[in-house]
């Protein structure tokens, strides 16, 4: 008998426990129908964007060590939300003879059509999520452009005040000066502008017993953060830097002069920024081939460094020959290769492809309808049992025991209703024009998000001594 591990996921710690149970129940039923022996079950309460989920890593490890023949999920988006990461993980597992199967979507990954169907479903799901995220960001940007505060702790020296937004008919928050903290901010800026060192400023703050907004002692990082905030000069900012680099340059940063009451004069602020700016590191390059480019001599990954991709083992140990290649050259070759692959798809008969996909989806729809019918029959039976129990309780028959039974039946009914809700989503069939549009958008995406498309189309790039690079496509 083939072995299967079940994996379930909910997005947050606050989601209902029954969601995990419902996913497990659907997967268990699928395994019984397909003749799989369930050898393990894992779950995570974490967003699908995170790839370091503990339960996921455990089930992937079982697959890599061939302790299982399949990983069963309720729906594919429980596995990975990102379509590229999903494809990478799935292909790696398939190399070890392990299939990723969905109990609800019922796609056969052993067929070319099934694999393509899954990729389409994964990509479309991600496309929908990104559209929602973009819509939320668009609305958030509109609020930011009015100078309203959008969450998080206010900078040291400021408080938050609620005011009415006349356009949205709701309350918003704005920054106002904290009269107790503002003099400390002015002192810090004036000391640094007049040539005092970080150590001197920190000694002064510690002597005064001043704590940061989070209640911690001041440090050099606290001062770095203070000096980079344009709010102190009266400029509201939104979308500054990134999670890992506050100095990362962005083209979409929002700046509104005069939207915040200033604490220091522009003259003092400019003096501080002129001195502080010398400490700012140069903007880091983005190496879009990281993770898929390898040394052809020793097999080690190649890392980006000063406009080059270099063998990481050579950089670390110096016990192998030097292998390196120009970042510009190898990335251009990879992008040209990806563009050529996408262009070749234009010769595909999308009418035939659409028919193949829809035939696969029709099978899924038929199985979905059958499952809905089974659940409806089970629901009717449970509802009848609940009615019988309620009647017996009203007559005073074994009340305590019947109440326990009624509770279990009620829980069972809720699980059935959750399963029905999940299955109620209709399957969307595709047509040739939609598929053609999808590939057209992929080409446009290559201009905007190069790395994502390259990861989808390229298995790896091997660079040999002398700078020769070989591109290996995904299959």
C-alpha cells in the first residue's frame, strides 16, 4: 500500500481549530478512496507566504527521504501560496517519486495536462491575491497622501491624535508633538549637528535616564533611526526603505511637506542629514539569479558580489579554483532565454490546450458534485439525529448523556457545513483567449518581476571556469 502524509494549514493562530480538522477529514477520506496508508499528519498555523513553516518542513523532509509516496492537502494553496515556490517544491518532491495531491481539486499530476492545470490554478490563485493586495495598497496610498498615520508606534517626540476624515466619514490618526519628548529630540539633533559623537549623545541620554519609545535604553541604532525620520523636519513619509534596509531607494515613496508639525528647524535637520548621510551604505545590488546559479567546478551556490556572481566555496575557503561571471552578462542571457521560451508559446494551439484543461476540470467538477451530494446526505442524517436527541432530552430521557451526544453531533454538523462551504466554489473553465492572455501577461511580468519568472522557467544555471554558463530549463 502506498504511504501518504497529510498536511493542513490555517493562516493565523486565531482561526478556528475546526478548519484544521475539516482539512484533515477531507484528506483522510481522499486517502481512503485512493488506497493510501496515512503514516503522518502535519499542520501549521501560519501564513502561506512563509516557507519556513515547521509542519511543512517536516513533511518535505519525509518526502526527500522517501518515507512517503504522496503529500495530500485539502487544496493546493494550503501547501504554498506563491506559485513559483509551489512549483519549485513540487518538482523537487517529484524527483524523489513523491506526488503532491489535492483532496478537493482532484488533479492528476502524473499527466501533462494535470501538471499544467495545477500550475494554472496556482498562478491564477496568486494573481487574484496580488490583485487584492494591489487594491488594498492603492487605497492605503490614497490615505497616506492626505498625511494620515497608517499604523505602528509614532516616532519618539510625537503622539497620535484622532481626527475626522471628512471624505471617508470616519476617524483617522495624525501626528502631534509630544511636549515632554520634543525637547529631547531637539537636544539630540543639535548635539549631532554641532559635532558631538554618538557616544557623547548616548552618555547624555543615559545620564538623563531617557528611554526610547519602546522603553529600551538608547543605542546607536536608535539614533540612526531618529536621524533618518523626515517627520522631525515636518515631512510626512510613507513607503520608505524596506523591511531589511531602511536606506533602500524606492520610486514609490510618498512625501508630503508640511503635513507634520516639525520639531527641529530645517537648517538643523539638513546639517544632521549631511553628516549622517556619510554613514549610509551604498544601495545594495539585486542579484535575481540567487538560489539557481551554481559553480560548475565544485557545485557550490554562487553568490553576488560587486557586480559578479562568484563561487561561494571559493570565497569561504579558497580551496577550489576561482569561478565567477559578470552579473550583467549572465542575467541578460537568462532573461533572453526566458523571453525566447515565452515567445515560443505563441505558436501553441491554445484551443487544443483549453480543451485539454477543461476536460481535466470537468472531471474535478464531477467528483466535486458527487462529494457535495454525499455531504448533503450526511448532513440530513445528522440533522435528523439531532432532532431525535432534542426530542428525547425534552422528555427527560438520560439527559446528561444525550446532551453530550447532541454536542458531538453539533460539532459534526459544523464540520460538514464547512466542507460544503469549501466545495460550493464553482470551477472556472478556461478558454483559448484567457490562456493566450495569461502567457502575454507572463511576458509583461518579465519586465516588472524578472526573478519570479526566471525561477518558474529555469531549473538552474551552471557556470564553469572561464565564464561559460549553461542554462538548464525546468521540465
